C-alpha cells in the first residue's frame, strides 16, 4: 500500500466525517433519526459542482472559486432542510424517519430528471479541488464548531429534547426550534460534505446518493456511539476504511458490511465510545460520574444497614 | 390576596370521555393549594391543560390576569409556570448537575455566534449559570450527588431533583404532581417542610396534587376536590375533611377498589 | 375511455402486487412498531427462487411458485431470528431494529450479487403473451392471473387473521403486546407467524414482480414503493395496506400514462410526503392524542 492510496482513503474518510458529524448532532445529540441525509449531500454536491465547474464543460458551471462552492453547497442544503423541517419535524418517532427517507429519495429522483445537471448519466466535469489539506481544515472546523455548540445553552437544549421532549418543553425549551436548528446545521454539514465529495470524485451521479448512503451515515454515527463527537470521528475513520480494506474481497465486502451492521446492532448497542468524549474534560467527567455512582451506592448501603439496626 | 392563577369552567374531553368538566378555582398569590380526588378524577389532566400540553375543549385559564389558553408549553414555562410529573421525567442520562444546568438556560441570553466563538459574554453568562445550578443543588441538599447520572439516583431524590429543575426556571407558580408518591413517611414529612420552605424562600405559589392526606392537610391552605372530572368541593382542610360528598367520593372508590 | 379502463386494469394489477408486499410491512409494524426494511430483500429472493425453480430445476410453474413462497417464508423467519430477536430480548429502541433491518437488506442484496451476479434476468414465458379480448379491451393474461392470485392470497390472509386462534392472537398483540404477554399469549410465536405470513406473501410478490418486469438484485429499491403504499394506507393496518397499494398502483399507472413515465417513481414519494403532512397516520390508521 502506497501513500497515495492511504491518502485517498483518508480523504474519503475525512469527507464522510463531515457528514457524519452533522448527523451526529441530529441523531446523537438531538435524538432525531434521518434516512435522507444523502439527499442533502446530493444538493451540496450538485450546487457545488454548478458553482465551480467551468462554463465550457457540459453540463456548464459558473467557474467560480472552490470556496464559493463550499459556501453555496452548504447553504443550499441548509435552506432545503429548513423547508423539509417545517413540514416534518412535528411528526412523531418513526414517521419523521420515514419522511426523511421520502425526501432523500425524492431529491435523488429529481436530480435524475434534471437534464441541466446531467440527469441520470451524471456530471463528469467537476474540478478536482478537494485537497487533503482542505479536507483536514474542514474537519477541524467541523469538530470545533460542534464541540462548542454542544457545550452551550443551545446545545444543552438539543440534548434535553433527546432525553425527554415533554420535560424539555416544560423547562421552557422551544423544542421545535431546537430540532430545526439541529436539522439545518446537520444538513449544512452534509451539504459541505457533498461539495467535497463532488470535487474529490470529479464525477457525480444521482445514484451515489441513494438510501444506502444515508443508511451508511447513520450506521457510522451509531457505531461511534450516540452523543459522542470523538465516537463519530473514529467511526468515520474505521467504517470508511473497512470496506476499502475489504476491497481485496471485492464482491464480498458489502456482504460482510451488512453482516457487520447486524452484528453491531445486536451486540454493541452503545457504540465505540458510548457517549464518552476522548478529551481531558470528557474523561474527567466520566471519572466523576463513576465515582459518584460508587459513592452513592456506598451511602445507600450504609443507610440501609443503619435502618436495619434501628 | 390577588389570584395568580384563575381557572374558569375548564373542560377537556377525550373523544366521548369528559376528563375535566367545567372546573373553576383559583390559586392565590403566594398560596399553597391542594388538588385531590380519586384515581382518574382529572387532576393530571388539569396540569396538562395549565401547562399547555393539552388544549382545553372550553373554559379559560388566566395567569396574572392574562389568558394562557393556546400558548405553547415552552411559552407558558417562560412566563413562570412550571411543574413536576407524576411519572418522573428527568433527563435520565445526564448528571444531576447537568439536569439543573440545562433548566437554567432562561437566565442566559448569549447568542448562537457568541457560543460558537466562545466570546466573553458567553463565558461570563456560563459562569453565572454554573454558579446558579450549584447554588440550587446546595439549597436542596443534592450537592453530594452532583455528578451522579440522574437515572441512578434513588427514587425519592429523583423527585427532589425534578423540583430543583423546576426551580431553576425561576417560576412564579409551581405545579407538583404527586410529589410524595413512593416516599416513606419520613421522606414525606421532609417533603412537606420543603414545600413550605421553597414557597417562602422563592416567593412562589404552589398547586399540589397528592394522595397522601397528611401532606395535603398539613401544608395546603386551600383544597379543591375533584371526582369524575367535576369539582365536588373546595375549602380549608377542616371544611374538606367534614364534607359529606368528599367522604362519599373517597369511600365510594375504596369500595370499588375492594371489588376490583 | 378505453384507454382509461386499460390503464385502470394495469394499475390494479401492479397495485395487487404492491399489496402482497405492503401487508408484510404492515403486519410487522402492527406488532413490533418498526419498518422492516429487510422485507425488500426477502421479496427479491422470492423472485430468484421462482426464476431458478423454473429455469434450473425446470419445475412446473405451480411447484416453482410454492418453492418461492416457502423459501421466502423461511428466509423471513431466519432474518427475524438473527437480526431482530436479540434486540427484542434487550428491548432495544425501534431505531436499532431499523438499522439492523438495513443491514440485513444490504447483506441479502449483496449476497445475491456475489453469488448469482448483478445481471438482469428475464423469466421464461409461462403464460402466453396473447391478451384476453374483452370487447375493445385487451387484458394481459399475466395481469389477470396476478390480480386473481393476489386477491385470493390476501383473502386467505384476512381469513387467517380474522378466524383462526393464532390470527386473533396477532390482532390482540397489535393492540398491546405487553398485555398479551401477561395474559399468556406466546408473543414469540405470534412474531414468528407474522414474519412467516409476510415472507410467504413476499415470495408470491417476488415471482409476480419478476414475471411482469425482470429479476435483478436491486428489486428491493422498488419495493420501497410498497412500503410507501403501506404508509399511505396507514402503517399497521392490513386493509389500509391493501387500499394504499391499489391506489398507488392506479395513480402510478395514470401518471405514467397521461403525464410522463419519468414521474412514475417520483409520484410515490410525493404521495408519501403529502400523506405525512396532511395525515401521518394514513387513510385507515388510528389518530390518538399523546398521553402526558
Ligand atoms: N391523552 C388522553 N387520552 C384519552 N384519555 C385520557 C388522556 N389523558 C387522560 N385521559 C383520561 O382522563 C381521565 C383523567 O385522567 P387523569 O390522568 O387526569 O387522572 P388523575 O386524576 O391524574 O388520576 P391519578 O390519580 O390516577 O393520577 C382518565 O379517565 C384518563 O384515562
Ligand atoms: Mg394523575
């Protein structure tokens, strides 16, 4: 394995990581599950391609700088997600999932039919702008943004919604707004990931953004552990690399992948990190919680035996 | 005394069932009012109506002279009404401290951008929130359990934590739904003192649902009795304990309970 | 007018295949409250079982047909045992079921690609192509047979649910699984029956789907539409699933016939979104106020 090959896998993992971090906010921190985030990636990818592709290529683009493609792709996904959220965020549990699935597939089918963007045949002329460095910077920004968000009142409100929606409302939290903020941010992340993806592959096609892609993102979030940013980072690295490593088995790799998904669900429901953060403060918090539990057990035992002696 | 909460002809129907039937009563500013009645009498439904979780079929709810019917629950909480739940609803996987800290959010107003960029206003206000949460835990004797995951807290303390979380919102009116459920007489006794103390210290008004008659008779200045959704009596503890209809309602249900 | 009737008949035919698939989603949803996305993979296997029964084994149609339906019955039960039972026992949240189902669906699809290959295969001609002439109308022989057998199978299902003891247990469990378990109903058996029934009908649907179109590993993607039909009718309701499917079949055919065949696939999702916005519980689902 040479460096270019490894670098390629890392870049793909880094791109996936952006989308996964976004979905982690929605799923891990806000408790909403989406099977439509590939749709937001598609929007980012196509809008990004449209902004940066050369006007001379077919389909024609605008030939603007890459940075504008990133901004435009992310913003477009965010705007679309806002309208989807208006419609679907009030739905309960399973039905929100189903709605996102419907929207995700609808977005893909729409791109299938838009000839301006190449239709089902795809868009071949996307400039190759996704450099290793650009992806790395995007990942760092994405992690910092998320880490600061979840440790603010806005982020805590989202966590409260995940934990107990009714109690969150009663605690004066505008649940709908928290969900909406979370959804839009996660869609922007997905959109940006889509832009990077398009400029990494240099060729995009609607069928790259199918339900399977959405599922893959959710699987990575769960594999990493709900409510853990470090889990999402590790999850994206491991689960993007895994199918690539399995590429030697070529046709069997997705069979293994499916089996692995079932195995993860069945055996390790808390995921890699199980809500824990691999940072100094995260570890401190974890130890504090463990000590508190041990102490509480000790006090209760003491009280119990005290009562018996009475 | 002026009324902080004024309920008139409040009615709620679920399909054919009238859970609350033209009930009227008020809670005076600074008062502790008890809401009692047999199982299924409609007590919790009234809480759900006041806090905006259900919309009334008809009738009015006025809080400090303004109608709050049709407002969303979080707005009602914003205005100063908050509650605890009969079947405890804590943020289960968060620590005791984080439960309270989350509920303190109304005492901060830094913007989204300030949070992401960690600007000074964010830092200052977060410090203030942390101090406030610590202080509340201290007042309510929960500091020892600060880092415990709420779900691991003993039952009685979970109920107390729910009250702390409610207090974090700086409420003016606190609704307690069976706060003594599952507590032993000792703990109930403690709770009674606690209710009176928070009313005095925090200057709020309390409406409490309870089945423990000792608690109700001990702390409530005024008691409202419901049966099958209707108000059958109201008055002081003395008046209620002598009321023939109330005695019948309770005896009636206890007989049914024996039959069942 | 003739064209209208012709379209209606086509719509009914495809709608009845959707119905065979949709009841599988709905049955599982009614008991376990999650959308079993592995069902698409089971249907796909049914199409292959039937195909190889006819071509490799050279079985008569009726035998190949039964082979397919009993084969998928078995597959559905195996999927339940491996992918869901451990989750059930752990009382995992519904999402884990959905993800596990997605995993099973990825596994089945790619297992077929790896072993049989990704190529499209066409069923041998079982029924003559010549249509039955009914006045000015020409009804495809296959369409008619599909419609009749589907209707018979669905009637059998409804009979089973309404009249047998096990069927009644399924109904009871769909109201309240926990209460049923307390009353001594063997919920494990109920769940196996539900998967078995869904799997059996999935086999029939797979064969018909393969005969009407072609067989390929990604058939599962098309079956998403039957899932939408189940949502359309009201997830968890059997009559709803049938009604939703027939309506979807008809609407699709009309859209393809009168507007453009490009919108054919899109219309299902448009319906899905409209239903979720206007009436999330579908046509026949119950509307309830949440308990606080
Ligand atoms: N969301 C709902 N849908 C239908 N019926 C409801 C709903 N909520 C409450 N009810 C019914 O309204 C009636 C009153 O219920 P409520 O919970 O208010 O009683 P309660 O007085 O709090 O009783 P308890 O002492 O048992 O808590 C009951 O018959 C209950 O079944
Ligand atoms: Mg109650």
